[in-house]
C-alpha cells in the first residue's frame, strides 16, 4: 500500500488548517474570511453532521469539499486526493445532494437519476436499470417518466437523492437537502437517507442548521462558528442525546456571544 | 397551440377583409395599381406550375438558409467566446454592436465592391446582417444558465464535452430557436434587397422584373411566395420548439 493509499484508508476526508477568503466584488483589494484555519477528519464509513448558524461558512466548507472552490491556504484531502486540483479523479467517487433538488427541467425523473452514471460512462441499458431501481427504492415507481415540474417538492428531493446514490459513490455530501420540505416529508426522507447511508456503507457529511437533524443523522457532530472553525466536536453514537443537545446549544450561543462582544 | 391548418376565426376574417378591400379598390383604380385578386392568385399559381419560377423561389430559400446557417455557426462561436471570457466580451461586443448598426443597404454596396460573384455577395450580406442578433441571443441564453444546475453537473465531474451536451446545449436551445425565428424574418427582407441589386435570379430579381414590366399582380404574387415560405419555415421551427421544449409546464390560464 502506498503512503497515499494508507492516508486515504486512515481518513476519508481531511481538512488541514484550511483558510478561504473571498474578494469583495466591488472592492478588489479587500477580502472576506469565510473559513479560518479549519481542521477536521472524517473516517471511512462515518456519518458526520456539520452544524452551524446561517452564514457560518458551512456551504463554503461544503464547496471546498466538493472541489468547486480552491482553498486560499491549507489543504483539503478526500480519499487522499485534492478535490479541486484532481477534479476528474473523483468522477463516480463523490456525489452531492444540494439544498434544493437541482433537477434538470428538460429531463424526466429517470433521466435525472441517470445523469451521474451517464457522466461516469455507464452504457444506456445499465444506467436505465440502475436508475429505475433507485426510483423504485425511493417510492417513485410510476413517476419515472414525469418531468420535475409534475412532481411535488418531496418527490423531487427523492429524485435528487436517487441521483446521488445511483452513482454508488464512496463519499456522499449533503447540504441541508431537507430544509425546504414540510416537517413530515423532511422527517420521512431523513429516515430513508440514514438507512440508505448505513446500508450502503457510505462516508457522509451532512450540513445542517437544525440540531435535531444533526442528532438524527450524525454519528458525530461538528459545530461551526463564524468564520468556519470548529467550536465543538461531539460524539453522538451511544451518548446522552439531551446532554449533547445542551452542549451543542451552549457552544452555538457562547460563540455567538463571543462574536458579538468582539464586534 | 393550434395546428397550422386550424386558423383562428379572427385571422381568417382579418385577412378576408384585406382581400375584400383590395378587390373593391381594383374596381376603382387602374390594374397597374390595384390588380384584381383573381389575377394575383393566377400569377401566384403560375409560379408553382413553372419550373423556372420555382427554381427562382428555391434559389432565394437556399440563400436564406445558407446565410442564416453561416451566421448561426459564427454566432454560436462568438457567443461562447464572449460568454467564457470577460476580456473577449469587452473586445467582441462593441464590434458586433457596430456591425448591427450598419444598414443592410450599406452591406449591399460593400459586398458589391468587395466580392465578384453573386452568391458570395449575398452570403456576405446575409451573414453580416444576421450575425449580431444570433450572437446576442445565444450569449443571453448562455448567461442565463442556472448556476445551481452548473454546480450540480460539475459535482459529477463531467468532461467538457459532456458538460456541453448535458447542460449547456439544452440550456441554450430555446434561445437558439428564438434567434432562428427572429432572424428568419430579417433574412427574408434582406435577401430581397440583395437580390434586387445584384442577382440574376431569385425572388428579389423577379420583383425587379415585375417593377420594370409595371406588373403589380406579378410583384404581389412573388411577395406572397416569400411570405408563404417564411410562414412555412416558422411553422416548422414552432413545431420543433414544441417537440424540444415539451418538458415546459403549461398553464390553463393565460397571463
């Protein structure tokens, strides 16, 4: 096993003192610090929930992880590789579920699910079989040939989940995918999501601003404060959930109070 | 959308009224000003029954297609160059804006001086007059591409070819079809001017002949041929649009 492979086996995801600054659009010389020396690791097969208030840099961290942004400083490693510089290497290995369903309106449900596998190079027959299987599994049998506008919000988000799982990725990244759904639909999809991740042994990072969602979907919770830095790391599995909830709440409030005092 | 053969009652009545007014006018004015409607219809049918006349109409159609295709292909390239690079946009956009401001007749004069043969002249005129609209409309469609869909597609790590095929092309198709519909009308007007000045065949040349013969019925018949051609192609594009954009939701209530 090479050193790189050994590293990948040790941590599926690794952030090492990552900094991300954005230039203000109108004032090019000034910058906005979104992520500040962020370091954490996620083990293979682990489900981690990233929790933080709006604007704390969760989505920036998410985009760094997805390889859509390049760190200003520090290093991001996913499966031992750089997601931004080695962009193509991750084809078929990482899938993302976004806050909104992001379905292509010109593709039917089944064609949307096929997108990732199509881009990974699978032939038409095989990808149709996989896509239909996932739609069936997520309760969308009978809606395979519906266009997104004909589906409800919950059904569309199910299609986007199917699209991500259909790739059979090693790593699954989710950015508040159920936040726009009603409570009942959101709860049902959270349960389905957790079951699918466990059954398929995926490494998963789930970004959310809901403590309940983090407790339900994370074996470990990382609480972020602004700019993105870890305020608290709490192991959920086997722990007292109420005690963890109080610690998480305290961490979020404490950091907010510190930030206000500093301002 | 109604099929082409199911014309609205209002359309039939409106056009019928025009025909009627024209026919009444023909009773009070000389034939060279207002020829009777049956005479125009007869000339119109003669065009379709005479091979040489049909060849003239075909030549014009071919010139319109050739000019629009050249402008479309060049327009797509320029739209992508501008869309992908802000620096290129700053250079190319003012040039296209300038080209758009040049009158069609000026392009005709320039083409006559620059080119020797009829066909290169007409191709040049057609391309120059329709290129800016193609470029701007395709650029607008490209820029209106959803950032969310772009990021989602990128998250699957597509090759550049796959990104174009799966996201960019379906995004710009509606803009392309609109550009074709708009430019078809422009092209049909410009081609007649170009043929009128420098060609020895085609609908524009035939119009020139009718003018020299003082034959209003012939002039109107040839004009109707061009209008019929434009309406027919627009119907084809509308059908294509209906098929390609079938995924769009429709509502029972109009705005």
